[in-house]
C-alpha cells in the first residue's frame, strides 16, 4: 500500500495559507495606516506602528511566496501544467 504525503493529496502548500493570512493582515494594517495618516499630528505613534506592521507583514508575504516559488519550481498560486504533473495527476486520479 502506497503511503502518500500531504503534498500529493492536496493542491496547496501549508505555507501558502500562512502567506495568504499575512497578506490579508498586511492589507488591513496598511488601510489603518492610511486612516491614521489623515490624523497625523495626534496619531503619530499609532501611524508609525501601523505602517511598520503593514510593511513587515507584506515583506513576510513576499518572502514566503518567493521561497515557495523556488522550492516548487513554479508559482505557488498557479498550478503547474507540465507533462510530468499531468501524468502524476492521472496516476492519482484515474477516470
């Protein structure tokens, strides 16, 4: 009986979910940063905090997606349509 790993059974990598969550959180913090930018004299420390959090989270997202692209040899957000991947899919899911 063959023992399949999680990567073979599913089409997504667990780190792609981490990158997606950090992307969403970075977008929220960048919106908060823009909102506090309008209230600059009073909200300067909060503005700096939101800006740094947004920058950090978006940088983490880029780093994770870059690492996944290099390790998977294709984009983690788009499927791989090579002949090898098609053969592998047909072996796993014969119709």
